[in-house]
C-alpha cells in the first residue's frame, strides 16, 4: 500500500484537487437550478461579461447605464453600475477590456442555445447562461490544473510535484479566488499563463513551431484580457534567447508575439475607435498606475491585503529562487524578472489592494511561474533530515492556516476589504464568535457615524484624536468664477486617512437662483480621485449669513504628498462671501 501511494501520490493529489473544485461548483450549479442563485456576475465581472449580453441582445456595443442597472437590479440585488465612462462624444464606454469575453463566448453561446430550446429568457442571466458560465469557470480551473501538472512533470519527481500542487491550490489564496471570485479574470489568467509557460518550455525543449505559435497566441489573448500582462513578453524574450542558431531566427520567432497581441486586441481598438473616437484609450478608471510611487510594503506585508501575510507559504520562494539561479540560470532571469516587474506594477496601482479579496488576488495570475522556484526550493530543503522536518512542519502549518483563513473568509470573519492588524488577531484561530464585532475593521468610509460606534480605547486597539485641520476667514468668490479657498497636504497635519472631516461654512450669498457650490477634492500630482460637493443655498436677506455644516470621511489617500483643495464654484451674478470655513478632523489613531 505504501509503495502504491508513493508511486501514485501525484495522481492522488490531482484527484483530490479536481474533486474539491468539482464538488464546490456542483453546489453552485445546484443553487442555480433550485433558483437560490440568480446573479451570473456583478461588479468587475459584469464589466467583462456585458460585452456578450449587449452584443447578443442588441447587436451593438452602445451601452446604456439605465439598461445595465435594470439587469443588475433584477438579478444581482441592485449591484451598482460603475463600469461605464462617458467620453467627449457622449458615448458611454466600458472601462474593462473585452479579452475575457472571448473566453466566455463559447459558454455564452451554449447557454444561449439552451435558453432558446428551453424557452428561457435570452438575456444572459437565465439559468442556462448561469450554468454554462459556472461550467466554463470550472473548465478553466481544470485546464489550469492540467497545464500546471505538465509543467511540474518536466522538472520534479512525483512527491515534489504533489506537494507543489497542494501548496498552490490549498496553501494560498487560489481557492478563495476561484470559488468566490470565479467571475473575475484571475482563474482565466492563471490558466493562460500556465499554458504560455508550458509552451515556451516546450519550445526550448523541442524547437517545434507549433509550440511557438501556441505560445504567441496565448500571450496575445493574455494581453487582451489584462493589457498590463503584455509585460509577460519578457518571458519569450529571455527564454528563447539561445534557442535559435541565428539572431534572425530568434527575432523572427519573437515577432510572432506582438503580432498575436495585435490580432487579439484589434477588436478592442475598433470598439474604441467607433464608440470613443480614438484607436487607443489607455485608462478610463479613476485609479492610475503610478510606477514611481508603488505600495510595495503594503502589497506584500500589510494586514489589509499583504500577499505574503495571507499566503506565507511563498516565503519558500527565497531559497527557491536561489536554487533556481544556481541550477537553471536560463530560466531564473525570465521567471524572476517577469514576477518582479509585475509585482511592481500591481503595487503601483493606486487601488493596490484590488478591492474585495482574500490576500492579493492579483498574484494568483502568476502562480504558474512560481511553481518552478517553489519546487526547486522544496527539493533543496528536503534533502537534509533536519531541513526536511522543518520544511514539512512549515508547509503543514501554512496549509492549515490558509485552509482555516479561507473558511473565515467564507463565513465573513475575514473581511474582503477592510482588514486591520487589530481585527486579524481578534479573529485569529476562531470560526465561531457569538459576540463577533466589526469595530476593529478599517473604518466604513460610506458611513460618517463610525466615530460614535467604535470604542478604540475600550477595546484596546487605538484612540480618537481631534484637531483643527484648517481655517479660512473672509474670502470672496466673485460672480461667474471658481475661487480656491484651501489647498493643503493631508499629511503631516493628519496621522492617518481613517479620518472624518467636519466642515463649517458661514457665508453670504445674495443669489438664490444660482446659489453656487463648495467642492472638496482629494488629488495628487497625477490625478483627482475623490470629490464631494455641496450647494450653498440662501433664504436670507442681503448682508445676513447662512451656515452649512457637512461631514464626510476621507477616501483612502493614495500618496503621502496628496492634498485637499476646497473651492467655490459661483455661476451666479452676485459675489459669495465666505465669512468662515473651519474644518475639524476626527481621526482613529491605531496602536
């Protein structure tokens, strides 16, 4: 029996992994069949999927906010439509790229066919579409397992391959990302990057053109799904450098990759041109990628979303990359270089935590590249008896932690967006908490009553601190102009962006028809990313003052030198006089 297990450990592991995902998705399909689940996808996932629903129903890509919102209201409990951006010509463009829609198209077509046959609504959200969508996600998970297994078999023996598979699928945030975030890009990109890496390895091994063509086509699709992943072009650039006998043969092979990228991105460019007026529209998100100011430490280690904090098993990459360098230097540089470059890009995204997820979901895309250093690290660490014992203990503990925290995420204890150090240790090791509280989480920025609800001193995780952020007196906003009242950095006056502002404006306004507006904007030297505005109405006679008192929470401040600016927009024909503007700050200072 022991010999059977030892000789078939990789196959048994694959069977366990495949069974676990299949059972999970069969439960989701059961919920659809029984009518308990009606939302195929929402939020970011709907941004990719709406290309299909729009084209199949209306034969165009002229998106309408009210139509899309009606769909979400009907099927997804009113999930907000934020996926559109109105450009100068008045058209509303989808801010998400259409590459994932290519991957969802076969399943959508099957769902559409069965909806016709079964008499279901042909709207992209009835049961046949929903089931096809789930089966498509499961298919890509299984394809990812297939390619990852093939990569591992090129380098490692059975037990090392089995251990790496267990680590990737149960010891990291892959499980949560796949089971709870299957409508997003990551399981698709995971599979595509696994296929790309495998075919490039086969090109190095066999020099066959079919593998080269497959690799180029896969990278082309990857770039259409997430354009920043075009940076994975560093893989063929470095991996194929010494494969071909001449420079001409090498560059001819490399040329296939940008050509494939153009092929798969051409529909996107045509869409931009027809609907937006330009062949290239680089970014329609509020957030920017600021490569000169990345959030590297937060991205890797923070309690909010630190990749290595929530998937500590990847600390094995430290010896792993060392061994990869020593033993397979030709593969070290493309793998290490591409992973390092993309981590930099991920951390440079102003929304570096990538919204709701367990740990950093963006890193899931790159796990097929990390199995190589992970495997080489395990080979090295398991050669000596003491190192082997320590490694096994570490792997078992991190696997158990990941499985446990995945369950905490599923039941809602581990928050998808507002984790803090205090909350992490408050829930650590617990799956049942009758008196569970959310006080320790990052503040709810949509609710201005949070200071009255939390008790940081009593619960021992911080204190409240109040100060006068700024004060301005006797400023005149001339008729028909915009007048700046305040322009000031948030820091170092504030210690944290977990802050509520209370602004008191005492003003005189003699134009009741066009009352004017006071605006508060958060901005960096790169962009303006948050704004709030309030009307300045008047019911008083000339010379008398009105008072406006407003409260609002700060957004997450993107950069250390970001500022707030406050100004009056006065469209009226009479001046507005601001007698006093006073902004108080109430901040949560954590231990």
